[in-house]
């Protein structure tokens, strides 16, 4: 059955119609050869080209009915297609893709064969986790001297799916926000993320992506980011922040009530401390103080060491945390991490 979605071009306010079929994915026009920046996440992942992902990976199925999952390439193409419709007057770069947790197998004729003797056609492979980003380089903003460009992308993790069941709704994470071109850190707010999209088909997935892109308030996010350089903490307050951040995970559940989570693990907190002293772009002032824009980038930089399936949650969590800190500094109210 054919489904139609009316798309509102954000720049021209022109209504367009996109046809979506439930089975094969819509054809996507060839993308430019220039690729988006792949530095939005680094550790625990490897870069892969879209063509290699599409041609070199098998597609997992639901075991009980052998129904196909929505593959990583279909997910990327779905987001790319909606992006091209919503931002039809913008230059859109080729998706940058990163993957982790390869699941290897072999064809039946290779049964019992030593691994070092397997030929390429006897091997099977798919990646359990995948993240991608699509840059729109002409949509740029300036925050404290840093160029930020609009970026759209998503995350897929098969490890959260029950592939041993019959086909059910599959889960996806999609975001729209900005990427700091100084450090390739993503800046994502709650307005620009859908952490639990559930879809049975490509058309349902595309509809959810469309809803996110057309409801995203870019001006609100940029206004928030531009306010952060106006607030600072001292060296002693930074030390309290780090100490309290390490204490938080050990608090009793009743004691955590009313205290915002910092969304960073111990390794990320250590990275924040290291970069507080050493980062060329976002380190402390000569007196030890640091403004919240630079602190925010220390947080989002540390998040890039997370696994694919947790880094979006931590990124948007960092935005919420720093925003709450700014609000408390503005209102001169008590903030547990700084008291």
C-alpha cells in the first residue's frame, strides 16, 4: 500500500509530496562525493564506507519467521531521503558511517574449515552497532568563535532487538543538531533527538524522521548554546564538580532524588579533567576558571569514547546537565555539584 507524507520545506515553506512504499525503499538521488566528518564518535568504532556496508554485510532476520530486519543501509537511506526532501535547497554531504561489534559467520560449504583458510565468499558479516552523520555545511552558526554546522544522523543497535522472536517493531535513534567544526563534537538538545523510534517498516521509520526534522527548533538550541560562554565556574568549583560527579554513582537511591545525573562514567570524567588542563581549544583560563561553553565541549568530547549505543544518550544528557548548571548560576540557586 502506498503512503504519502506532506513535507514542509523549512527554508521555502513549499509543500511537497513524498511517496513511500512499505516494501522497497524509495530511490535516493546520488549524493555528493564529499563526505561528512566522521569524528563525531571515535573510540570503540571503525570507519566504513556506505557502499562497503551495503555490499559487504548480510541482513539479520527474525529467527522465528525469517522476516528481514530493517538493515543499516536502509536506515541510512531513509534518513538521507527525508533530509533531502526537508532541506531540498541545501548542499548535503555523503553520510559518514562508523560501526562496531562485528558478528562473523561462514557459509555452509566452509563448515569445519580453519579460519585462516576461509575465502572471502565463504565469510559472512554484519555489524551489531552502527552510527552515521550527515552534514549540511551551508547551514552554519557561530558560537563563541566556533563554527557549528547542522548535522543529522542516527544510531542502530541490534543488541537491543530480540532477533530470536517473530518480526516486531524495531528500534532506532535519530538526531538533528549541530557539530562543532573545531572539534567535531556533536551538540544535541532534547528538541533534536528521538531516542526510541519504533517502526515495523521503512515507511513508518521515515515518518518518524520527518516528524523530528520538522519539529526541531534550531533557533532555540543556538540561543541556548550562545548563552553558555556568559557563565563560568572557578577552579575550586570545577574540583567540587569532579568530586561530586564521582560520588554520584555511589549515592543511595533515596539520596539521588532531586540531583541531576551527570551522564558520564569514570573514564569520561577523567577525560574531562585531562582536557581541562590540556585541550588546546577548551582548556581552563590562566586563573583556573572555565566558562560553560568550554566545559560543555569537554563533556561532549569525552562522550566520543562511549559505545555507539550509549553515546547519543550521553551527549544529550550533557546538554541537559550544563543547561541546568547555567540556570542555577543565573538564578544564584544551590547546585549540588558545586556546593
